[in-house]
C-alpha cells in the first residue's frame, strides 16, 4: 500500500483543481521569468534606472519583503527564546513566509547586480566598512537558517517520513532548533538594521541622513523595530487570507490576538520613536545642512506632505491604536484593516527611504529626479509574488503547516 | 573574507566584521553536524534493536 503524499486527517482540493490553480499563477511566474531573462541577457538597460537612480523599484521591493518577512525571526524569538507556546501554532507558517520573502529578496538582488556570476565578489572581496556588505552576509546566512528551519516541516511529509534518515533528522533538527532560531535573531537584528543604516549614513543626502549611536544611525534601530512590529502582522494577514481561500479555520483566534497585541505595542513604541526622529530631523538636521522641511515635500508631481502623513498617521498611529485595544483586536475586520494599514505604512517608509532619497535635488540649480519603472522591473518584482503563492500552495497541500488544523476542522 | 586574500588587513574592523560572520557560520555548521551525527547514531541503534521506531 502506498503512503499518500497529503498529510493524514486533512482534506485538500482535487488534483485537477490544484493543477489549474498552479497553471494560472505559473503563467504570471513565466512572465516574470521572461523579464528576468531579458535583464540578464540584455543587461540593466532593460530598466529605467539611471545615474540618479542607482537604487530603484527592486531595492524598494527588497527592503519591503525583508521587513514583511521579519515575522519569521520575531516569531522565532517569541517561540524559542521567550518560550511563548501560542506562537508555536503559527511558527511553521511564519518560517515559510520568511523563507519566501528572503529567497525573493536574494533573487531580486541577483537580477539587480546585473552580472550574477560576480555575485560572490561581495563575500570574497568584502568591504568591511559597508552596511551593504553586512546586509549581504546576514541575508545569505539568515536564508540558510530559514532553510534549516523549513527542513523539518518538509521532512514530516508522510512519504518522506518513511525514510529512516529523514525521519530521525527531522526529530534531531527540532531538538536543536532553538540554537538556529537564536542565530537567526542575531542575524536579523543586524541586517534589518543595516538596511536602515544604508540610507541613514548618507551624509550627502539630507533627506535620509541621521545622527545615531556609535556607528549606527537612528534609522538602523527604527528599521529593526518596525520589521519586528509589522512582520507578525504580515504573517497574520497571509494566514487569514489562506483561511479565506481554503475556507477552513487554521489557527485559533487566541494566537491572532496574542500576536496582534504584541505587534500593536511594538508598532506604537516604533511610531513614537519615528515621530521624534522625524521632528528632530526636520527641525535640527535638515536646517543644519541648508534645507527647510518643506523643500523635501514640494515642487514635484509625487512627493507631497501626504506621503509623510500617510506613512506616520495612517500607516502607524491608526493601526497601533486599533491593535493595542482589546475591542480593536477582537473585531476581525478591524484587526485585518490595522494589519493592512501597518503593512502599507512600512512599505511607504521603505519607499521614501530608497526612492524619495534619490528624487530630492541636492543643488540649487537641480530639478527633482522623477522615476517610473520599466515593465521588466515591474514583472520581475511581481515574479516573487507568484513564486510565493505557488510555494505556499504546495506547502499547504503536502505539509502539515498548521498543527491546529485537524482539531479546528474535525469533519474536514 | 579570508586572511590569504590580498586585501585582508589584520585590524579591528576585519576582526569584528568577519568574526561575526564566521561566528554565525560556525554555530550553524556545528548545529547541522550534530544533527547529522545524531541521526546516524539513532539509525544504527534502531537497526541494533531490530528496526522498531521509538520516536513520536
């Protein structure tokens, strides 16, 4: 008798329906792969990057997915370091989402560097004074950690579990997972921070330059804190979306409530620090470099003061206030709205810290540098989304991602 | 990355920066080695007991 590939006790859609779903998403994936091929074959002339925009849509996408993927390291921290038992019901999914986010970031970087065959230079000939080198190191090593965290889940597939080596390896990996999770927290703290540090140390760019602590500008700490706050909200949102698509309850409400409460307080403390940072920058740092606050938000077709209000108030204060109140968290729609707002807020933050930095004129005779991405840039940015959907679909079908699924769906 | 690469300098910057990388890689390497070694021992001991699985 053959062992079924689908875990025992859970129900999945028919194979034909699943194949059709994969084919639809796969078409989008192929579009992205074609654009990726063009970028590698013909070069970066396929993009709309230029002398003003060395960083563009790809780097924003990188920063955004890394921030949203922060749910993996923060959930790992809560589950394995703090010992929170509730988080263990969602940690598998957080790891898978983190794995998708970090592999996507690495893929985007492989396209962005133009010559991926020389990607190893950043490791071999490391510039130890560069925040980006530190990001490259931590990103790659943390991706290895996420792969290790993902392995036991794959190994527990009924077919694979029959192989003695795989069965024992899964058990032994579980035993020492706290060590890997702690390493992941260490690596994440530094690369999340260094991504913020990249813009914070640019003393020739008054829009992003900040003071700081020792070698680290305040943006270093703000980026780490914001990723830890919003990452779990992304995990919650993707889980809720998966529940809606599969029409099943996958995680108990108490898990959502607990994660949302922690995220809410993290978001509130982050946004207070961000407001103080913005106030100090607007009143002290920018004027000391010869700029008035409104120089950064006028005389251009896109970057008005609206973007700062949207990021801080709509994407920070509002969701934080919803999430710290019991009534806000317990209302499913409000919780989901707050999570979406917070994710938009963090994506806007990463956008302005990458692209608005490049847009602001530095000299009196310069105009604003505006940019819109080419279709190849857009397609290669959508490519990871399609890849993520496919990986999540496969993982949900063949792995027991949610330990509470059987209990919550007794009749399937 | 390594002291034998031409641009390597024995200064505090290289020691801290590269030390952090090798520290993380060492922990991951040791963790994985432990898991593989323990797995091989588990399989051998299971075979010695006649192949009956005691896990889970």
